[in-house]
C-alpha cells in the first residue's frame, strides 16, 4: 500500500507534481492521464488519500462520480474524438491498479480505437438463479 507522502496522486493534489488539470473541486479533481489510452483520457481522484474505493469517504465518492459525469459531457462536446466512453476503476493489483490512490478513468472511445476489455470465454452464459440468489444474500448481509 502506498503511503500518502510517496503517492504521486497526493503530490499532484498538493501541487508538488505537474498535471494538466481539467477541473478541481473541494473533494475531487480531474486531470489528464500522463499515459493516455485515447486523447482526452481523464483521471478523477479524491483529494483525500484512499488506496481503494472502499476507503474513499462517501462525500468524496459522490464528488468523484459527479465530476466524472461532467467530464464525460465535456468530452462529448469538446470536438475530441469521442463516440462513446468507458468509466474504469481498477481496485487492487489483481484488477490492474498500479497507482494505489483510488482513481476513476474516463476514457473517450470510438469504433476501431484498439482498446477494449477482454471478457472470459464463459461470459454470456447465464448463471444459475439459485447461485445468483445465494451470492446476493451473502452480499446483502455484509451491506447491513
């Protein structure tokens, strides 16, 4: 886990690292990804350090998604190539997170952009309803 002092996103929030800011709010900010998948690829981060989405406080989480929605609208009307969008949040190393300060990617997309998310071969086959209900029940208990 990254400590805030060693966290590149914390240093960006504090103004100690350069970034191309798109928007800044009280609880979240948006800046362009240094290694964009497509032009306009924007990162939305909470101001307070949180390694995973589960550590992001409720106010910051709402601020992140609200800002992401606004950035999405700006991308669509900016004149940049943007037929569609992906919102992507990798939470943990196994999910592809490489900067351990929770962040949401807003990625402009178009047909033939050579980016995609690969689904496993079994995707598309309906799961057993009893299994789905059992998993839903386990999750409901943890949410209570």
